[in-house]
């Protein structure tokens, strides 16, 4: 289950989220099963985040940093991942049907 405080902070806006991540780099991002469908997460720093089983369908993750993120079994249907950094992201069993991966940096595990 997602950390509600972190989820609320992310939903409040990417600028605030990224500033918090920079100031709290030692804190693990714990967002499994989070409902982020349709969220505007452009340029969000979600590196090393646990997003396993999260609903990110229709989310805008363009240019987001998802390196080393756990996206196992995440719903990424019709998500915009264009330009996203997916290096070493765990996408096992993730649903990427209809997702835009144009220009994404790959290197899945």
C-alpha cells in the first residue's frame, strides 16, 4: 500500500515533488498500488521508486526519471512515456499496451 503522505505530495505537483526528492534523497519512495491514473507527472523524479502494481494508465510521464524504479505489474496502458528514463527499471508484467515510448531511454531488467 502506498505511503499516503508521499502520494499526496506527488499529487500536489511535480515541482514540489522534485524539490522534496532533492532535499530528501535518502527517503525511499513507497508507492505500490498507487492510483495515479491520468496524473500529470511530466519530468517527475521517480527514480528508484516502488510503483509495483500502481495504476499509471493515461498518465503523462514524459521525460520522467524512472531509472531503477520498480514498475512490476504496473498498469501503464496508454501512458505517455516519451523521453522517459527507464534505465534499469523493472517492467516485468507491466501493461504497456498503447503506451508512447518514443524517445524513451531503455535498458530494462
